[in-house]
C-alpha cells in the first residue's frame, strides 16, 4: 500500500525548501492509508450521529510529519494519533507516516492541499510559500521565549494569522513548537552582535533569514538541512542558527565548539487538514480533531523544552562551550530595534496591527 501511495504522491509533489527537520529514512507506523470519502459525510438529518459518536461510521485519515523519528514534530503526530483515536473511541484511525516517507515539507504540503495526505504537521515557514500571512512569525526577536510564543500563536492572534488558510485548501488546527533559533559555531564564541561580523552562518533558504543576518553583519549561507553537516566540516559554513535539540536530532554538532542562547527567532510547526477531507467529516469528528490538535500542540512545546535540556547536556559532554547569557540587546540594537520591521511594511503579508499585538505580549 505504501508503494502505491508513494506512486500517487509523486505526481503531486514539487521541490522546494524543507523545514521542521527532514530525513532520508523511510518508516511508517501503519501499513495502509485511506482518505475520507463521501461516505464519511453525514446525511441530512443525521442528528443522532451528531450527538452520539457510537452511531458514526469509522473513518481513516492519513497523518504526516516530514521530520525524522527523533524530531519533535514526528513525536507530536504520534501523540496526536493516540489522542484522537482515544477521544473517538477508535472511530477515527490516523495512519501516521514520517521521516520523509511521503516527501519533504514542500512536497507533502502540496499533497495535503490536493488531498492525497489528509493531515500534516510541518514547519510554518513551508506554509509561507503559498500562505504568506504566516511570514509575520518569521520576523526576528518578536518572541523572547517559547512560552510567550505558545500563548500568542495558540490564542486569538494565531487564529487571526491563519484565518484565511482555507483559501489554500487547508483548515488550520493548531500551532506547535519547533524551537527557538540559537547560534552555534565552529570557530568563535558569540556574545555580542559584533562577534558575528563576517561569520559564514548557515541559514534556511529563506530571504527573511538572509535579511536578518546580513543586517547583523554576518555572511549568511543558505543551505538545505541535509547539506549542513558537510558544510560545517569543510568550512563552507562556520555556524548554524538551529534550536538546541536540532543539533543532536539531526547530528550536526560534530564540528561545533561554541553555542549561544540568543533566542533570535521562534520556529513554529503548523497542523492543518485538507479542507475537503475535513468538510466530509461529521461535526463530532471535526471537533475531536480540533480539540486534540490543541493538546498535541501543547505536547510539542513541552517536549521541545525537555529535549532541549537533554541536548544541552549532550553538547556539553561533547565539549561545546555555552554562553547562556549573551548580550541579546546588542543584536536587537544592531538590527535597529522595531524599525527593522518597517522594511516589510509594503509587503502584502505584513500586518502592523498583528505585529503590535505580538510585541505587546
């Protein structure tokens, strides 16, 4: 069945940047995938089914995270699978796949929009390729901590940001965590903004990341995650801007000697469901998917915090020198404070009202 699904997916996938930690490992937690069909849609007058889950027909949905088995997004979809199946009394089955099995972020997002995959949990930056309103979450220094990010993105502000997602063929479920971006290097300690001058820092292939680090005086190098370890080894890159646990989960710390907790950008992962798949479900099932997505999002934030602590210990044992109190204000000042955001004022995705609400938190 997986082979058939992969063949079907190959016609829908397009290449683009990956987020949320891809992998070349192919593994799934199930043997089959069945997308919701018209038979799953309750007939008119099905009030008994709507009020009594036991009267509803079973349904099977595909659930996917492009991340590898060590990534928090993948751990999160496995938790979501458990939560949904328990809450529905086994009436909803989620066939969970991960580790690049159904494609990278861009490919899988396209497949979810087309309905080949029902539910996806992938890097929010990937969503911005077709839903640019989420780009506001990629601005630097809008969050001081993951705790603050959780309160913002899973509240009214998050709902505002993703209110128009259905126009892309997806329904927003929840916003999970994938870590605060930090700086780790092979050749220098980073305490102030002056320390990154000329630093060849690997960043994702996103203009907003390039803008930030060029303004800070670094020499950002846009590379895919699967190129990072080699780049650090041969000197193409002298550092990376990943979350703490990412260094261990993706094995990109062998050449790292210094690590600084600058919390310059928060990385989100968005959980969304194909609009047609969602609309065919009974209201009771829709409610379960939404409620348990919120619980899974909270799980991702808690798990990131725990995994970051474990990763910090691993890195220290490997000899990495940590700066736990760098001069974060120097980075903000070098960017120009809140005036930095004005460069995007004419972009269609920029929303000053939402930005002000975030900064006020």
